[in-house]
C-alpha cells in the first residue's frame, strides 16, 4: 500500500484493507472513493474519442468485409454453399467425435 494503485482491482483491495484495519474514518474513505471516481471519469473522457474512432474504423472494415463476401458469393454461390457445407461437416465430425470419448 502507500503507492498509486496499478489498476482498479488493486485500488479496491487497498480500500478493503483500510476498512478491515479500521485505519480510516468514513469521511476519509468517502474522500478517497470520490477522488478515485474523479480519476476514472477523467480517464473515460480522455478515452471516449479514441473508442469512438476505433468503433468507426471497425464498422467501416466490417462493412468492407461483408461487401467482399457478398460479392464473392454472388459470383459463385455454389462454391460458397460447398464451403459452408464442408465447414459444418467438419464441425459436426469433431463435436461428434469428442462426445463419443470415454470419460474414466
């Protein structure tokens, strides 16, 4: 204890230690909790634009991938159907095989 917590879990552990030891009054604990909450709010404000940017980039990439798949399926639907069938056959075989093993 004594130093800055590395993560939220460690901060909670430190607060629990203070409560268990009875070393802090309720007002001290409240002050520390409010201080930690303020730090979390500031961090979230800083991260929000980055998270939104990542969401936008992810959405764009997902749309491009969807368009590519739809284009390929449109060009050759029988190949796509065969690939899907093969994937499900292999998955069925693997799950069926794992279910038949004996558990001793």
